[in-house]
C-alpha cells in the first residue's frame, strides 16, 4: 500500500486515490493530420519504464483534485508530486 | 546406514541418493539458432514445440532467475477456453485440446483435473452477456452451458445462491472441460521434455541488451556474456517492455502487480472452479487442500512483485460474499507477480519490425491456461517466420489497423 503525498492534503493512504496513468500525454494538435501509426501511438502506446515514471493521480476520496507524481516503478518510491500544468521536476 | 569412526551415524548417511535431475542446467554457448528470453511456461513450451514440431534443437532458454519462478510460479492455475471472440476461442481451445493430451505427450504427471469452471452472473446484463457467450462458445466448438442458480448449487454446493444478498447469483456459465493443473509440474514437464530433445536451460542469466544490425537481431547480451542468435523469441511477460525496448521495439503494454493467496489446508469442500466478474474473485481448491484465490491487478504500474493490501481485502470480501463457509478459513500466504496488460486485454504474439525478433507478451492476467497452445503457435511463428493462423489475429499491427480483439469484460472475468 502506497502512502501518497497529495500536494493539497498531505500524505494519504493509496486507497483514497484513483490512478490516471502516464502524465504529460498531450492531445494531438492536428488530429486530422495524423497517420494510422501516429493515432495508434497516441491511443494505445504509453511508456512502461522500470524506473522513474511521471504519472497522474486523483485524490478521489479527499480534495478530488488531479495532480502528477514521479514514482520509481521498480521500488514504488515517490520522488516528487506536482500540480497539473507544472513541468516534470528536473531532479526527479 | 554408515557408522562413523566414533560408532555414531553420520547425519544424512542413510538418506537415499539425490534423484536424477529433470533437466540439464547448461552453460551458455557462444551461439544458438534460437534464443528464447524467459524461462517461464511460455518460453519452455515454445522451446519444446520448436524441437518437437520443427526439428530445431539448437535452442537456449535464458532465465534471469530460476526456471519458472516468475508468473509461472504465481498464477492460480485455471485452465478454460470459454472466451467470447472467435480469435480467442481459437487459440484457447487449441490450448485446452493440447492440455487434454499433455501428460501423455510430455511423459510427466501434471495433475490436470477437468473439474469445470463456473462463471457467475450477478445482474441482468451479466445474464445477457453470459448467455451470449455460451452461444458463441458453442458455435466455436467450445463446451458451454447456461446454469440456473439451483444448477449452480448442484455443481458447487458451497456457493451462496440466496436472493437476499447484495449481488445475488442469477446463474452461471459452465464449461465442464475447464479445470486446473499443477503449475510447477507443467513447467518441469516442458523443461524435461525440451531438455531431453537437446534444448539448453540457462538460469540466472539476465538479458541486458539485444544486438541489432541492419534491422536484424543478431544476438543478446546477458549477465553471463554475449550470445549470438539466429532468431530471438521474447517470452518475458511483465518485463517485455524492458526487453523489447533494447531493440527499439515499443509495445502497448502496462505492467501491473497481480496478487493471489491461499488458505491453510482444508478438507475437500470446493469441487470446481468458480469465477465472478462482478464481485471479482476466482476460487478453486488445490489438490493438497488450499483454497486458491486470485485478485484483480493494482491500478498503478509497478514492477514490484507485491500489491496493495486493500486489493486483498476486497478480494476476501468478494470470496466471503459467495462462500460464507470460508469465514473461518485462515490466509496462509499471499504473493504477487508482474503482469503485462494490453489495451484490449488480448495478447500480442508475432513478428516485430526487427527481422528475426519475435514477441509473445500481453497475456496479462490469463497466460497460464494458454501455455501449450501459445507454445505450439509461437514455435510455428518463430520457425517459419510467418504467424500461425491461430496467433495471426494477435499481431502487433492490430493496434494500427484497429482490428482489436476486445476481451475486456467479454472473456468472463475482469482483467
């Protein structure tokens, strides 16, 4: 069970959160211009690193706000949390 | 009994000799025709059928830990073929037919027990989907029946079918030919048979890189040195993204922990396999007597072989809802494995854009039942360079063409 530091509420139990997958996946600027390969990549392909991963969480049983975290998928250690719209911290 | 000079017995001196090894633990050679990455059930079955069906025996199976110590040691051993879509029924039913003759074929006991599987329906939509699946199964030659709650009770008397519970049992699909097998024995049987045909089993040998030259794979780099390879077949389950990434192949996979648990040993109380999608648990009783229960995956990606406790808690409440008699059973052991999940909950088997590099991955929460079937088809794919007709629908390019095999929810259990 993870202890997740919500940027607004502080450290809370993982059971209070909803997972949102990879962070910083932007909607294509010009969807009509995409090839089938590019659509496939946008729709179905996400990073799956064994190591640092920038991901989205929503504190559904708390403040109900989305935020981002950088977590190491090999150890589950959370290196940073930051608000939506902020860039991924350079150090994490 | 061999007395020592002091006239006392040497501890262990009267024990029988160590039995013969089932397979040869080999030192890596410099080159092989085929290198299989991953010594789990799929890798071992693929090696066996490459040797048996295609006469290719210059094969190394590389395993970073010990043979069959990953998901092959961690699954809940359920075998069934009652999938909705034609493509899935094709490969899973092929597997089930192979299971039915596998003990004879491998010359090794697998404790394969066709005790049937019940997939419970708890809502009107569940009922409609289930009846549809029964009909689809029958059209594909897969044995399937729709059972009323009373018939469910006849097959498995300990299921609570009373109408006044939160998610009453409204019926179930039943596949009598489904069942369980002893997972370790399956791995050992394939390893022994493949080893007898000349395949090298190389344990504690982690792949750290793939050599690609002019768009073609030429070998693997490992913690035990480089190994040249004519062909490389990946069967690395939860670590497939990492290994394929060495050759620049990206896969639409997310790796998640999946947990299971067993109870203490109990008298035989559970004669079949029961799965429930709506309250999400699947239960059988192992030959030795433990109740074996599987949970759902943890939502977050992780390569740690352990999951969150609240998942276990939910799984236990689901089990108690269905089987009130389990209330006083004790959990003996819980564990987790890392499963690679695809967007359509169907596997990826076939070629990649790198010549002579093949992938078999994305089996998510349900790879064990496919072991002989995918071994058979993947071996064909690797040997001939063309997808076997049964795994052709599961090629990587389906995510570009859009021809997905969407088994999310359709396959009788949530993924």
